[in-house]
C-alpha cells in the first residue's frame, strides 16, 4: 500500500520529471524517494533514487572530461605518434603530442663516421624524402669544403629531388585518404608512388635510402636509357593525375570532411615557425627554391602554389598542384643535362672513384682496380686512406636549408678540422610543424584530429631522428 493510499496528503515526487525546485523540495523534505547528496574531495556524489535527471547532468557536465591515448600503435596517427587527447564528449579540449618512439640517434651516429658515410645515416631520417636529406647534408659539407658540385651533378640532384617530392606528396595524399576512409584514394596514391620508386630504383639502384648524392657530386652518372624511362613516367603521371580531381578534389564527402577543418591562419604559422605546404596554403608564397635558390633552381620555370583557405582541404589541393609543378621541373632537367663529370675532380674528396656497373652489380671499374692494385702504390694508399679515414674538412660551422616536401629542411654542421663531423643537427620540418597539431585540433571534434594530423604530413623518422 502506498503512502497516498494510507491517506498521506503530502504530494509524491515523480521520478525523472519535475523541476529544479522540485528537487530542492525533495531534498529538504523527509521524502525517502528523494535523491540525497554528499560532498567529497572528488565533487558531489548523489544517491539517485529520484529527482530531475537534467539537473544532475547540468551539475556534472564539466566533470565529464576523459583523457584518451591515440597511438603510438594506431592506424590513423601517421606513424608511431602518440596523441594524448582530453575530451569533453566528442570535442577535444586539450591535445598534446608525445614523440620519441622512432628515435634512431642519426645525428649522433654521424659524429662517429666520416663525412661521406654520414650520407647513409641522414638519408634514413625523413625516409619519405631521403634525397632531400642527402642533398642538404652534402650542400652543407661542400660549403665547409669551399667546393661546388659539377653542373651535371647539380641537375641530377634537382631531377632526383623533384621525383622524390612527387613520391612524398603521393604518400601524403594516400595515407591521408586511408586514415579518413577514402581507401580508393589510398590505393591510387600508392600505385603512382610505385611508378616513381621504380624509376628512382632504375636511376640510383635503390627505391629508398639511396645514399646516391655524395659530397662533391653524385655517386655515379645516370644509367643508359634514363631519358626514355623518365619521359615514360611523365606520360603516366600526366594521364593519371587528373583522376585525383575526379576521385577526391570534387568529391562532396571529401570536401565536407576537410573544408574548414584544421584551420591555421598565417599569423599562427609564423608564430610556430611552420613552413612548407601548411604555410603556403595560409597565403605566404615562401619556397626556398625561389627565395634562396640552390642547385641552380633559379634557372627553372615553375610556380609556387598558394591558397588563403588555410585548412586541410587547401593543403590537399596544394600538394596535388605541387606534383604538377615538380613534373614540370623534371621535364626541364632532361633538357639541361649536358655531358660532363658528376663528381668534383679533386682526388682527395671524390669518393667512391670511377664507379661502373658490371655483371656483379655496382663497383669500381676494372681499369681503376688494375691501376691501384698493379701500377701505382701511391694510388692504392690514397684509395685505402680515403675509404677508411675519409677526407678532412676545414674547421667551421654552416647551416644550409633546402625546400623538402614538408618545408624547410636544414643541416647545421660543425667541423673541428677532422675527417668526421664534430656536430650534426637536423632542422626537420616534421618536428617543427607538429607543433601546429594542438592549434589545429583543440576545440574541434575527435574525428577531425585525424584530418588535421594527416594534413601536417609528419614523418616520425624525421621528428625523432
């Protein structure tokens, strides 16, 4: 029998309905059906037996924040990146990146190898842009030595870097599509990247981590048939790149997913030191190939794409356009390749000397081996010392930047006059650009963090080094 049936005239409280006043009345009365509360060090704790649910939610809504780990083993964090996110519902209230899961000690390892051997380490830092690391490191070494690579070597460097820029941007587009669920965009991006890597393997001997650009020039001349192979790639890319516009650029879901997401205006980019596509899509036409030309870039005709939208979609569109511009530069390189040496003539620096490709792969030419082994003891001694000790570099320090696919990639080298670097420090754009992740993500949805990180395109090998 209920209290009302017993004749109690006190009004009963209905569970789950009523107003805040009702809750107050219920609490103040001796009604056993009212919710009771007590204060603890963690906040107010309710014993919920009735009352107004809306008032409870109002009280608790600021205590509903949770902290989640995204990564480092996560398919959508663009590598071994750990994101610590504080969420209030689906909204990110605080975002922090945790790095170091791919630390390799590349900079320190370079200090224990001679100057030429350093190339094999730095090429593994930003492993999606290995040729840019090699070029920047070698340009810095050459600046300390006071030498300049021959013209043919410089054109080959530009050719290889622009091909590498295409392959890197294709990975950015492909992995960004994969992380957002556009799996056809992913398979298309990796398909075109394979075409570029096949060509790079033909030109340098390796798909990645080439160690092909050396202090003083490049390891060897381009193989026979390079012109035809490169022109074939240009035809393939020209036929397939328009498919990205059909598949992604004009696709309504892709646009809705990226437009007005990960916004970072120009003043934010400048305060954080951001470079590369993120800076250019905020409106600043800053490209080191134009601002501070190196390797003869001032001779090439190409545009620097820009935008003022400063969001994830603008970064995607800009990278696609940069692929077009890089292919334009590659075509010009073929016209500029004139016969000539690909390594400086100084025998005290030029290593490896006189390479040739034979049935057993790559090695010193038979004529060179015959000379140093059978005719000239001095040449053999010199070859042995050059390979084991390396060449000495005058004391000093330099900083040389290049425009990598992610922005300003700079090498700060310090020499004490010996055959090994005293200090190697890499100003990697992925490391610096990763600072923009909280600015792009905080206040947005959890799902948009994925889009923002993909638009930054960080490579964790370059971040952690």
